[in-house]
C-alpha cells in the first residue's frame, strides 16, 4: 500500500479481487463511500445547510424510537438509500431512521447483501458543531426474495464488512472487510478517499476511559468498581492516573480509541430496565465491535462478546464495553466476579446502599 496514493477503490480491488463473488462487495462499499461524501457535504454546511433549522412551522418528525428527527437525520438516511438501492448489489436495508426493513424497489435488480446503518450517529451534537458520523454493516442474503426481518437478525460474526465515516475537521472512512481495520481520509479537492491509516491497531493497555458519568447511580456494581478505580488513579489499586473523555458521538469516541487506545462504555443501567443499554446492536455495536476486534481490541456486553449476541429485534439495544483488550477483559472479569458474588471486598459500601440496580433485573 502506498500511503497517500492508494485510493479506497484501489484498496478494495486489491483486498477483494481473489475472493469469490467479492467484487460486488467492493462495488457496494464504493456506493456507501459515495453516500458518505454527500453526507459530509451536507453536514459540512452547518447552519447554512438544509438540515439544521427545524422545519419552518412544520410538525416535528419522529423516528421509530419516538426521537424527534432533525431534518438531517432524514436527509442523510435518504442519501444512503438513494446511493445504494439501484446498483443491483443489495436485497434490502435497515436503518435507525426506518422502523421496518427497506425492500429494494422492483425496478432495480436485487443483490445478495444487506446494508444496516445509522445514517447520522451523534445527531444531538449537530447543533453544537461537534463531530458526528455514519455507521454501517454489511451482511449476506441469498437474494432470492425480498428479505424478511428475520434475514437481518444475524449475529455480528456474520458481518462481511463494517465501517464508519466520521465528519470531523477531516472526513474519514474507517472500514474492515475482514482483513484488518483501515482508515481513509477524504481529499475534498479530488473527491477521493485516500488511505492514510492502514492496519490500525488498538493498544492493549490504556489509561483513558469514556463513559457518561451522569448515569453513575444507575450502573451495575462491576462498572462502578472499574470507574471508581480509574478515578482513584495512582492512589488506588490501579497505581496510575487515568483520563476521561466523553464526546457523546459513538463514532468520535470509537475513532479516538482506534487512533490511540482507550475503553468506551455504554453499559446496561437501571435508568430504564426495559432498555439493556442505549446503543443499538445491529447498526452501532456490531459494526464498531468488528472494527475494534479487527484492530486487536475487544468488545463485550460485559458478560459475552458483542459479536456473538443473537439479535431478537431489528432495533434492539445492547450494553457496550469496547476498546483496549486488557481493560475490556478486566471489566468483563469484574462482571463475572459480581455475578458469582465474589466482588464484595471491592465494592464501596456507599455505592451498594445507593445502588438502584436490582439483581433480578440482571439478564
Ligand atoms: P444521538 O444520535 O441521539 O446523538 O445519540 C448518540 C449515541 O447514540 C452515541 O453516538 C453516543 O455514544 C451516545 O448516544 C451518547 O449518549 P448520551 O447522550 O446518553 O451520553
């Protein structure tokens, strides 16, 4: 690979030319990349763009989760659908912004892949000009008929490709087709994604954690134990100080971890026991977990590898703990010790009394 010269298309041709039937996958990823370029242009216009001002006098738009849809959520969803529906590569799509699966219109040839995506992750950051992103995952389908919901409910280990675009000071595309995790930077003058970060590796050790600490009183004890130890720094069992980051755009937090290590946590909490975490399995946790694992990191629900979770619903949520392997393994160990009742010596009595977590809710 020639740094600064290899384009995304050349990379995909080289990665996939010997794999049977994979040329269609390369073509699909080129279509997805084209959609992210269009989204980058939309997002990059900020308050000058179509999607920032709420509809003048119009009724609020809401998505399947009841969230108010900013116009950009809708427009970015449309950008991906319109770039990817006509190429004869897809049998169907699922998006955070669409309640039901999107079947490829009859006028287009049906392909043998499924595209699952969050078109604009971190959209609550749009109004304050903080980095946001697009997350996508590619699954196989036999292409013989329009896909059913069940066809999308595949574990993360079945992904044939996954990636994200991050719309930051630079627009980057980070993806895997199963042979490592690689980063490309958008050359806006030419309109090409150029390979700038081949073979990304997540450092096994880290002293940086990312979590929304305002949820602390709702955490399970093993998460509270880990974060308490990080905050104690060199005065506690870890013997070194830690740093904390929380951008509240998963793409930006995960990108930082791929660049310099760290651990990202959006764990199960008791704030709403009906929701086992905030992040969606199919189009947030699974693609990010594959990217992290392909870069030598780890990704867990706290009790099982995320990629092994058998999906039950399209938009289901899952606890997410991912990043530097040694830290993820430590947090998983804390969950197992908690589940076996072996963590008592480590949990501060103060937290136990305050905890709203009910063990019976532990699934
Ligand atoms: P939005 O897309 O609604 O902004 O949510 C972003 C997100 O799904 C994920 O990108 C962040 O890591 C997480 O939510 C932030 O959640 P909190 O706002 O609870 O910190």
